[in-house]
């Protein structure tokens, strides 16, 4: 691992001109580069051995309305070898918002750049397939631009109109040879979704079939796009927390934690230890819920109904825990900027232990019904294999990548909260097929149980909230009877927490991989930019390649193991 | 000009200036309660203390003249400590009223406590009890507990209105603000005290418990009630005006406005307003579509001019319309060819502070746009006479001011005789009862345009609330009439019309919205008022 | 403390064969039967182990932290505690609260003349409760907000009032634990 200063120095010594600015703010290294240098810098960052930024986490833009170089295209990089990060920024002009595409360097940039184009209207030179991704083709304008009013209504496409039957030619994935069908006959176009019983999550997959072989696939996401970023940018920092619940709704607390950590990083604040433990407990419980759903639903979609019920029964136990902790099963809205909404309820540790005992039995039964089952195994083993390098190139993180044997778990690689005090294993797969993905998730659940049990033993007494009235609402008991605190409450509610101007990125390990929040503060109570880098989006991207040349039936287990969560993928 | 250094920044200050305004003008925020740009220095709140090199103690910036070479620091621990101390003292006895206080959200006590205070209450003693909700005037309420005794209001009544209603009574920690015995706060400018009160002690009855200030959206505009043209900010929310506040313009209204003007916004949201054009086909007025009403008006005007000559048509303009609209109306008038055009203007009492006798915002503009009788044309009184004599067949009246200025008998006589009465107004009135056609008008708050005040200062107004049902503005009505009367394709877009004015009206040469700006544009002296 | 990586244990390579398949079937039967008997026993002794709830005959007992719809606290004199300060209206991310304040002759001079919550937009997030400086709006246990029309999902002040002692042992108990943070 190279420290930030070394990374920047390496870049500077290689690119003497071209680097317009480089700085380290709150431990984030970032460089601003001239647009014509972007591709060179990207190649260098990826290839140079001491940097080896092989994972492109995110591409997005920030709209600085009113400035001549209006759009700042932002790339977030990660090195799976050295576990360090870098932010590349490029300013492009309002008149001519064009920048080089980095698809030749990281194939995963494809969707990310499409999204940036869709949302900001920034074009990418050399992109193989620059079309909208969330919005429909007839959509007018680019919704995340600052001059696009939130209330604007757009003409929707009716069922009868020709656009309602949008059928693009399926583009080739760069760098792949064409799949030859066995029959060599005319291809058949099949639509899987947007609402298909064998896919949980609303997604439309256009398939060109040659007999039963998938020759080509186009995955169309965006059916659940709700304008997460626009909504966050129009509210205060604290008002966005319930919206983060709705990113990954099967493990909402993990999304809460990442967001609040990002805002705290903007402030340069750290929450007290008890709060960190509570966040870890909540997060790991949520992770179990997420994996249970993934495991159960996979079984269901491969026609095994009983294991699904066992998994959901286990998840009920988890929901009870979450409910007791935050007052809701799914939409937890648990974490606060500078704390958590409430301390653990009385008797929570015992409730947890009892729930886990039963939960582990149920997981065992689920497993017992599936792992010996020849049908299940036939559909999972050896299916959906992709090399670790290719997965990284696609920006895949989380259990999917670990199943391919890559040791990348942010809890271990860049420990945050109190993970460095805990004892747990990171399960890795050996073959990278669907079975490994399934097994990794099962093993991770057990590790999460282990983590929570440790936390419950280790959790210290003490405050659960940061002692800083600029961040955290004062305790209600004091608001009711004291003047200064009453005023604090008023100011915080009406103007929001106001972090100093700056930008930060915080990546945490959510159930499906790295969930990262990129926040830009302009010093007001509302985020100037609130970007969520969500694992489901990047994880869904390789689907088309994973199923090419395979049978149609392989589509379902592969899609299930990707575990696309609509809210997270479509934001 | 002395050079001073504030927080390491060199600043050139005007001679004899006090430190506080110099700092504020240069973007150094020094908190202050009692100081106000338009009032004398009081120096009582001690919030503005700063450190000056060479001075053993902290000094108050509002009462320290700048000196050459002065080195000032506003952020040192000593200063911060002093501010914390002041805030704590102010809050010790302050009631826990924020949830029910109209000021919350724009309260300096809240702002400074959050920014400079300790944010932790240390005292537990009971708070001082004083009189709350005291009615101290027809439009004002006082809450003595909330008052921080900055005396801004006292100085306002002494120095600006010279009425001296308010004073601070008792001594030490028993002092409190009150009105003088038997002398309610009833002057014409009383609500200004609520604006300058840094806390929620003085509240306007009109805005009392109406709305939270953080919901309000703000649009800069100009007061419509007299020809002084006080600069104001319209505070609106959910397409409704909730209050109006003065906007500082040293060339017009300093920081004040009169109570009458401030409260004169209710008509905008009034439910009884005219919304649809009406036409009298039989005995009763009937609601019709815009095209039909305007078609009828255009036909009547054209036919009358053709058969009875242009002198059989009279137009009485309204000084409440914008320059742009009046300019379009002028085009309609000259297209008809009539010389009978005048403006009905209510003239009342003025005073020597702000209130002017001409009770309309754009009286001067109406004269400048030529809406007054030219040689051979009839003025309002003469038009009414002519109508009563049957010589005027069509009378097109804008607004209802004519009802207030004309001799009632002459007016009734005229209206009975005139062949066709066209009335364009915001409300029903005795005029509309007699009208053949009624066209609804928009109010100033729904339009964008310019007003010219009595001193010849052109100032902008902006649409604050959206008109209902896309009701057209008066300017649009005139443009559509022009189209119907057969003269090309006219549109109404205030910026474009102002450009037309700039080239057509000599006194307004070179004017544009950019030049008018936020503080207005003074017409050259030579332009002179036509009155 | 330390973390380490471990490789997951894959099931033994599948040898197609009667014995293994029979074994898988027997294992499956064993597991499902265990569940069956367990559930049946729970049914007999009336301590159900199944997790389905026969709504509406049966209802879940929610923990006291539970966030159902927000309601207004009713004081002993029958009036609302709310003083129409507007913080909840402002804090609500979905803008579903509408308040019109007015003046009363009571000692606390202000009250909400209108207090509406549009339950079709409310997401039960509880930010209103957190913003309130008067403990006047509190999340309740009620989640049954269905109506026959959109208009019916607009709850007015009178529908929202709940006596304070009904809330004391549920959500209020929960939030009051954190009062002296
Ligand atoms: S004056 Fe300010 S601090 Fe005092 S009650 Fe009103 S809003 Fe609160
Ligand atoms: S009423 Fe307001 S302006 Fe007057 S002295 Fe008190 S705080 Fe100052
Ligand atoms: S619970 Fe949330 S969405 Fe519902 S009214 Fe309260 S703040 Fe608004
Ligand atoms: S925050 Fe509380 S007191 Fe204020 S309006 Fe809402 S419910 Fe009423
Ligand atoms: S502002 Fe200087 S003492 Fe009050």
C-alpha cells in the first residue's frame, strides 16, 4: 500500500504537465487532469506496478453551473493489489462537454459512462455504445444538471407508441468474439423481464437466442430509478438518510452507515466507540438478512421452495432484531450523522443469541436441502464462470469477486469502524462459479453471526452520539427545557448540518460489495453532490458476458447470484 | 482615507467611519444587535466587541472610529469568549418561546447563539416573568420577555418618525421595554420596528402566527401603493403573499416602508377577484372565453371609429399598470387615432418621510408613456361630459380609480349615456356593474415590468405569485387587441417591450432591465415630469 | 485481533449414482420431516413455531421502538400538545405535513388550526418526531392507513390525536430512553 503522497508524486513525476492540481483532503488523494491527458493517466494508473489501479469503482460528474468549465468528470479508482484509492477529476467545458472514454482501460466504465451521459449530458469520445441507461430515449434534458428543475414533468411513452417497444440492436461487448450458435439459423429475440417471475428485481434482458444458446444479451436497468441523487441534493444532509434505506432495501443499515460515515468524514469527525459497535452490530445483522434473501430466492428460482421458506423464516428472526433496534423491519433509518437514532434496546444481546441459535439451524437446513441436491448442483456448478481479472475489470466487488478467489473485503483491507478489533474470516471461493458464490454467502453469514456475538461481548458503555452540537441534534430532554439547546435544535432542523466545503469518498463493504458515497459540500446544509456508488450496478454489468454462449436456463442462477437489488442498481 | 487591517486584511476605510460598518462592508462578519445602519449608535449590547492592537481591553466596533494603521482582530479567543459571555447573559432570562415565536428562523438571537454562543445551558434558575402578548398599537404586539433591550425600536421612533412612543423603563436587570403611558405605537411606520427588532419581541399583528419564515420565498419588487416607489421584498409561499418587507435603497426609502403599503397585499389573493372575461349580451353579464371578449372589444372599437370617427372613443388609463403595459396601451390608442386619453389618479395626503400624495405606483410612468390628453384631446372630466352629451360612444376604462376621482353625478350620467363601456379591472365595482364588457386584470404581484416613481426613478417589479388559470396580463390583453385591430403580430414580453420603449420614448433612451438593476435607474434630470 | 482468508468448502464432486442421489433424498426427507413434526407439536401445544401470522385475526405485537404512522399527542385536557412550530413540516423529507398555525387565548398562544398528514406520502421515517421540540408528534403502533380514496389518506388533526398515556409504554418509552444523551 502506497500512501497518498507517494501516489500523487508518482503521477506527478510521470506527467509533468497535464496535472492541473493534486491534493489530499481528509485522506482522499485526488488529481485534476487536463481532459486530453485523461486516457494516458488512466492507462498509467492501471499499469504502473506501484499504483496498479485495476478496479474502476465509479465514474460520475459534478455540475458546477455558472463556471465555464462546467462539468467535472470524476473517476474513483481502487487497487485490489495495494488497497489504495485515487480520485481523478477532469474539467470539461459547458459548450463542448466531451471527454475520452476509459472503456479501453476498464471495460466496466461502459455503464458508468452511459449513466454520466444520461444524467449530465457529458459525452465520452470512443465509447462503444453511448446511449441513455436510466432514462428512456425520448427523455428531454439531463436530470442531474443543476438547472434541471426537480418538478419538471416529461411526456411518458404510452403502451401503443412505437417507443414503448424499444428494441435496440444488441451491441457487441468490446474485446469479445462473436458467439456462434449451434444451429446457425436465424436468431430469436426473447425478452426476459422487466417483470419476470424468475428474476427478483425489475430488469429487462433482451436475449438473442440460437436455439437454447444465448448468442447475445442486452441488460436494461433503470426501472426503479427514483432520482436518489437529485432528491438528496434538494434536501438537507439529514433528510437523505431515509432515502439511503431504499438503495439496498434488504440491508438498509449498511447503506445508512456508509452515508453517515461520509458526512462525518466531511466534518472530520469521529463517533464514539459505543456508536461504532452499534453500527457494526446493525450492519452485520443487515448483511445476514441480505444473504438470506439471496440464498433463499436463488433456491426458489431454481424450483426449490422449501429452502426458500427456511431462509425467509430465518430472515424473520433478523427482521425482529432490526425492528427492536430501529422500529422498522426494512426501512431502518437507523444511523444518524454523528450517532445512531437509539441505543440498543434492553435485553438485546439475549434476543440476538436466541435468534442466532435458531438462525444457524435454519441455515443448516437450507444448506442441507440444497448442497447435496443433484439438480441444484447441476445448475450451479461450473455455471457463470468468469476470471477474476475480468471481474475486476468490470468493477465487480463483494461476494461475487471473493468467490473468484480475490481477497477484497474492505472490512479487512481498509478496516473502518471497529472491524480492526474483531476476529473474523473472509471466505474465498476457488472456482468462481455460481456454487462458489452461493457458498461464500453462506459462509459470510456465519462470520457475521460471529462478529455480532463478539461485538455484543466487547461493546463498551458510553455515549452513542458525538458530542458536537454542529452535527447531532441535542438530546430531547435538553431541548424541552433549555434555551441554548432549543436554539440548536431549531438551527439544525431548519438549516441542516453544514460541513465545511470539500469533497470526500467513503467506501464500505455492503452485502453485495463496495457501497461508496461521494459527497461534495459547498458549505451549506444541502449536499452539492451526493453520489452513491452502488455494488449492484457494477455487479450487474458483466451479466451479458457471463451468459453469452450458455444455455438460457443458466441465466437464472447467474442472475440470482449477482443478486441485483433494484433500488441499489437503479438508484 | 485611513488604512486599517482587519484579521490580517488591509482595508481602506472612509475617514471618520466607525469600525463596524467598515468591517461589514468588507465582508468581515462582526455580530451585532444594537447597531443599525440607519440609526444612531447606541453601544449597549456589547456583542460587537473586537480586539484592537495596543488597546488593553476589547472595544465595541460600532462606536470606535477607524484610525490610520489600526490593527483589528475579530476572531481571537478573547473576542470569542466575550461573545459567549454576552450570549449567555442574553439567554439566561430568555423565554423558551422559539416554537411559538414568529421570529424563529430569522432571529439574530438564534443565529448568534448557534454561531458564537456556548450551545450548552449552564443555569437552572427560573426565568424572569414579564408581560407577553401586549397590544401596544393597532398593528403591533410586544412580548417583553423576549426583548433584549437593544433599543433599536426606541431609536427608530425617536429619530425616524419623531413620535417617541417607545422607551425602556426601570433600571438594571428589571429594565424592560414598553410604550409611554397613553401613547400607543400607532404611527404610520410602526411595523418597521418589527423588522429591525433583532428578536421576536415586537411582532406585526398581520403576520402574527401566520407562517414559518423558512417557508417563504422572496421576490424583490416595488410597493404599489404610492408614487414614492419604496423598494420591497415580497414574501410568498404556495402562490400566496404572506408579508412584504422593505428592501434597502438609499435613494428611495432607506430601509423603511409605511404600514399602509405593507398591508396592501391582500387584494392579490382575494377570492372575489375577477378571473374570467364577461360580456353583456342580454341584461346580465355572462362569462365568456378570452377570444370572444377581445374579439367583441376590437370589433366595437373598430366599428365605432369607422362610423363615428376616432373622437367618439375615450380611454381612461390606470396608473397601476407597468410602463410596458402602458406603452402597449398607448399603441392601441394611437392605432385607434383618438386623442381622448387620460389617466385617472387618486391624490391624497402625503407626509415628509415616504408617503406621497399620488396614490399609485406608476403615475409618473403613465404621463411619460403619453397617456394624457394631447392637443385637442379630452381629459377625464371632459370625457365624462362628452359622454353625458352623447358624443362619446365607447369608453374604455382601466382600473376603478376614476370612481374615486370623478364627480359621482357626472360619472353616473356619463355611464348611462355611453354606448359601450369596457372595464378592465381586478375587482367588481360600480363600473363593472354598468359595463358591456369586463376584462379581468392582473395585480402588480403577478407581473414583471417597471414602474417610474415620482422622482423619475425606473424600478423593476417581478412576478411573485403565478396568476390562476394562466390569466393573461394587461400587457398581453393590449397586445392581443393590437393583433385583432389588424396590426401585425404583437407579443408581450416585458424585456422586449422595454427595449421598444427605449427607442420610442426619448426620456427613456437606452434603458434596459440590466441598467435598471436592483436599485433602479434615475431618468436624466432633463427628462422632467410632464405633470 | 485479526482477520484471515479461508477457502469455502465445496461439496464433494458429484458422482452420478444411485447411492448419492438416494442419500440426498433421504437427507431432504429427514430435514423437512423434522420441521413438520416440530411445527405440528407447536400447533398442538398452542405455541406455534411457524412464523406466519393470521392477519387480521391475529396481529403482531410490535416492539416499543416500532415506528408506525406519526400521530399527535393529546394532552389530558383533550387538546393537542403541538404548537404549530413547523419544524416537523420542514424536516419531513416527503413534504407530507401541512400546518396552518393560529392564535388561541390559552397560555401558550399558538396552536395548529390545520394539521394534515398525507399518509399516502408518509414513509414512517420518524424525522418529524425527531425534529419536534415539544414531544407533540410521535410515531405510533398503527400502520393501518388504507382508505378508499386518495382523499381518505389525508389524515386531519382530529384523526391524528392520540391520548398521551396510550403512547407512554410504546414509542414514547423508547424515545425517552435517549432524552439525556
Ligand atoms: S426571539 Fe429568537 S430566540 Fe427568542 S423565542 Fe423568538 S426565535 Fe427564539
Ligand atoms: S423590542 Fe426589539 S428592537 Fe426594541 S429594544 Fe427590544 S429587542 Fe430591541
Ligand atoms: S414520518 Fe417521515 S415522512 Fe412521515 S410525516 Fe414524519 S417526517 Fe414525514
Ligand atoms: S414539530 Fe411538534 S410542535 Fe412543531 S408543528 Fe410539528 S408536531 Fe407541532
Ligand atoms: S452593536 Fe456594538 S454594542 Fe451593540
